[in-house]
C-alpha cells in the first residue's frame, strides 16, 4: 500500500519553474520506503501513522467546507472510466444554477484541469508525481487557491486508481465511484474497499453496452453485495442518458450540505 511505498507519507508541494500558483505537485523523487526489510509490525505502524495524520487534515478540510455549506464530492475510478467527460458535462449543466469549483488530481499534466476551465468553471490542478492518490494535505493546499462561494459544489477528481484512494478521507461529504461498462462487471468484487467506501456508484458509458460484454444486472448485484447502502445510477455522459437522475442526486446532496448544523456538532469533528 502507498503508506509503505512512501507516496502517502512524504507529500510536499514542489516548486514550479514557471511560477504557476494553480498547480500543486507532490511525490517528487524516488519512493522513500519499501516492504523489503520492514517487519509486518513496522508496516502496520507506518500505515496507521500516515492515515491518522491524513484524518487530521481531513477534519480541518471538512470543517472549512462545512462552514461554507459547500458540498464536496470525491470522484474515484480506474483510469479511462470517463469521469472527466462526465464531470465536464455535469458542470456545464449546473454552472448557471449554483457556484461550482473543481480540484483535479493526476500524476502529471494539467489537461483535465484545462478541460474544466474551458467550461468557465474555476479549477486547480494537483499533480501527485509518483503518488497514486490525493490526500487531505494536498486538498487543503488546493482549497487555499480555489474560489469557494457559500453553497458551492466542489468536485474533487481523484487520481485514476481503485485501491489507495479508498483509504484516504479528503474531507468530502461523499465518495462517488464511477465504473464504465468497458470495464469488467465484477469490478465491485475485485476492488471491494473502494465500492464499500462509496455513497453513490455511477455506471457510465451506457451507450457502449451494445458493443461490449458487460452484464449490468450482475454488476449492480455485485455492488449491492459489497455495499448495500450505495445507490447505483446508470448514465452516459455522451448521450445524456441518466444524467437527470445524477443531477437530482447532486441537488439533494447540496441541500443537505447547506442545512444548519445541530448545536451538538462541532465543525471539523
């Protein structure tokens, strides 16, 4: 896991030769630790330390976002699921009805960030370098750069990876797992931690069903076996099929984020 290989425990903001302030880079240089030579006890200690430190940053992020009534969504998937296209179509549909901001996570390049900005929505790029996921510390830095209005929707597009992002809380309200029909319908069983952590599963690229060997019913059943509480919505970012249900879910989640906190709840807890 990344807490052993080092990408989660030595995150730092790297310098930018071009002086850009909207791109953060983490995980530069070689990995810092490997399993060979480490006892099982030490590996567990490292993992616990990394995740505890991350959870503290996540609480800070959550308190900041909750204070503004911001709905924060952590979009997770394997590479090629179509999540950037889905996100682009989503912000195009919503940007006139509520404030939106995006944090983009990739190992390299700012291509997806540029695609979001082309819609007129502000976006900050995080490059993780050798890191395989976003962590709460990285997102905290990005929150200082992305403009957030009260009641906004903040979409955090995580690095394409169905393993490590499951373990790292970013301070989001919900994890949304995106699975395309061009992948195996048994993905929820093969990567159970990710699908168990998701509040919503989007089954994307429905328009390609006639051309691939993918059993929708089996996939939905597998997802329910791993996570009975997660809702599954079927969508196509290309044709727009199912998008209304996704937008309705987002609108309801935003209303929940704007609701006043009970007196017994402390921000950041």
